[in-house]
C-alpha cells in the first residue's frame, strides 16, 4: 500500500495511544487494507481507536508492535510517499532510500472488539477540559475514574477537589472513562459522540474511539457543594496565578502546603520549607461597587491550607470561560473553597470546589 507520510503518521500516533504495554497482541496496531483505504486499529480493552488513511496498492493484513511502528513513522520525512508491503508475518516500510523490516503477528490473533458507529448527525461532545484534571486515577475507586455527564453538567472529582462545567448532554447520565481523555485532542476537529449500551463512541476528523462506560455509579457530588461562604473575594486571576507560582518556588513534596489568608485589604499567600526557607506574596482583592476602604480593610480570613497545584488547576479551569477575574468563596480552615468566575453557578459556568489541607 502506498500513502503519504503525513496521514500515516497522524493515524499511527493516534492509535498508539490505545495500545497496551507488554508483548501481547494488544500491544500492536492492526493494519488492514482494501482497494483504496488502509485501516488501523488499536486497543487496551478499555479503549479502542480506529483510523483510516487513503492508500492504494497491494493489500496488507498484519498486526505490528505499536512501539516499533510509531518509532518508524516518527522518523519519516513530512509530505513524502511511503510504501507498506507484506511478506508473511513481516512488514516492509519503504520511504525514498530508507527501508525498515518489522516483524508482526498474524491478524487472525487480533481480538473481536465492540466498536461503536458514530452517526454523522450525532451531537457534539461538550468541552471537557475544565474538569479533566480532577479525574481520579485511583483504581480502587472506579466510580471516580471518569467524567460524569448528566443534568447539563460535566463533573469530575478525585476526592480532593470537584470540577464542574456546563455540558449539553441530553440523554441518560453516563461516566466517560479516563482512558479516553488523553486521546480526545488527537481525534481532530469537532468531536461527535453517541452512547451504545456499555460503550461510548467519539468521532473526529482523523479517527474514532470506542471507550467503555464506567459501570459504577458516580457519587452524589452535589452533597459536597459548600454552603454560602462567609467571605467572597474577587481577585485578578492572572495576578493570583503568578502569586501562587512565586511562593511555590520554596515548596516541594510534602512541604507543598500553601497558606492562604486575607487581611488589610489583601490576600496573603505563604509557603514554608524547613531547608529552603519561606515566601510570602500579597495580592489585592476587589470590593463590590459602593464598598468603602473600611469595608475592604475589615475583611479578615484566617489562614487556610491548600495544595497549590489544585488551586492553579482550578484557576486554569475558570480561565477557560474567558474571565479575567475569579471569585473565591472562603469560610474557615475546615471548609472547602469555591472557585468560580463572578456570576457563574453550577450548570451555567465553571465552578470548582477545593478541599483544604490540615495546617
């Protein structure tokens, strides 16, 4: 089969995201061709990715180790023609004066897989970037190993923070497995999705993925939403991000505890390290229209401990809405902080809840 290096590299790079580790057949990419198309498929049994590229020539029907095939296509020059020829269980890749011979596995050993066909008129997948960072990777808590879609909201939590964002999902509530998240951006273009039994199909301009649904019920996340906070501080988002990064210079490992407080009209960020020293940065907060200087100076919040990475990712999530300012809802050192853009509520904007750390 003859095709172009650009399209082949895109397809192989996409499929390699779904290949398993090890030496089993699932660590390979299935190559199968017909008269004018080369089809590729890879799976780790949770996630299956299919891609196809225009091609012509002699047929190919073979499984090639994903790691080896990805290394070869990554070395190909852009915009050139590449030829794939099969002889028994070996694949020859020829591009100009470069030739590779790769050992493969007969396609008959490839497992039968459930693949969802995504209709051309399927709805668009909501933007999941504001919540993806909060998905839990703890396999002992499978109910949290994905993003829940339902009730017009996308939700993810790892038990330490909760991210919510608007999601125009009209059907039954489903949880999209985390294995799909890393490959979504590589599918290309606007993504369409459909639900078929135990699987979710997502299609883009480059390929299609089929990912199993998380079968365990997503927990009742609305119970952890904090009550109306005692203090609502409005702060320039970029200034707060820079301040957290500055104080984090002295933090590392178990000593990455950010102390956040408010006094004398400013939000105070502090971090200490027994060997490196300590850091302190102040950021002004903005009072509502009509508030006096005395009102601003009267706002006092005792120190609350946070994981700085969680706060930074919360601010990044709020930034996807285009807001230049962020509102922090704070109460005390035992209560979670609510991070959102001014006016945003659950279901209408990005809202993040971050649990405090013990000081």
